[in-house]
């Protein structure tokens, strides 16, 4: 069984300090940055569930508060996709400079509005970004950037999440990278139905393993 060490990290830029949790399995070859949505942060139970699944598969994870405590109370910042993408790029630069993670291939896992931020970040700075996964995401919020995304992208949406299904289908059509859209039957927006979040974790894990680990010798 893979042993994972957990580390509290602080990522600073000027007066802004972002708090995060770095999960580091022994022998990791890839790392996934989590982009939380709707003001959620590093303690999101659903994203922690997915992160633990990825860690068991040998992938490092970074669960990060993309907004400071004061910013999280400002609904305008919660939906400021440009700001959230900036913060993801800050996290990416930190992982690429930290001794523990600088050699790892990177991916983004975005939920809700965080998916839009992840796709924008992947388009703006594609170097060393090898996969993106969206869970119940709003990829449409990154619409101008979607044709520029080069990392293989998986969109996962619940079968009962009707408005978001159409948003994902529209975004999917704009993506020109390797891509896949999975609709999980019986799931609503938060994947609270029994077994549905497990399906998300399984699909996400398979995608990240394929493009962060299995394809590393092909690049």
C-alpha cells in the first residue's frame, strides 16, 4: 500500500498567502493541483475524497485555498476566473520550484467554477501540464481559452445536472485537444448520490494515471 505524507504549505505572493495541503505518496511521478469552486477550499470533503483516491494510486495532490479568508467572502472574487487562474499558475510555479515536487508532471482537477480556472490556466501556461479533469464543472467560463488548451481534458458531469450538462457539451465542442465527456447516470451537481463520487474518483484517477504516468516516456 502506498504511504502518503501530508504537509501544510503556504504559498506567498506579495501580501497574499494561500494555505494548502500537499499529499505526497512515496515515489510520486505526478501531481494534481485541485481548483475548488464556489468559494470552497482545501477542506472540501468531495475534493479530499478524490485526492485520497489519487494518492492511493501514487499521485501527489495539492489542495489549496485559491482565495484568502477575506476574499472568500466576496462573491465577485468567487466568480473571478482570471484571478483564480492566476492563483493556479502561482501554485504551479511553487510545485515546479519546491524540491519535493519539481520533477513531477502536473495536472489540474477543477470543480464547479474551478474547472473554468483550471482550463484557463492550462491554456495560458501549457508547459508541464499533461492532463485536466473537470467535475461538475463550468468549463464554459473559460470559453475564450478553450481552443488553446493542449492538455488532454476529461469533463465529468452528472446525468441530472441538466443546465451544466449543456454547458459542458458546448465547451467540449470548443476543445481541440484530446478530450472525453462522461455523463454519470443518476448523479446531481454535487455527486451526493451513493456510488457517484466513487465513479468520479475512478475516472479521474484513470485519466491522470494515463497522462501523468503512463505517457511520461512518450514525451
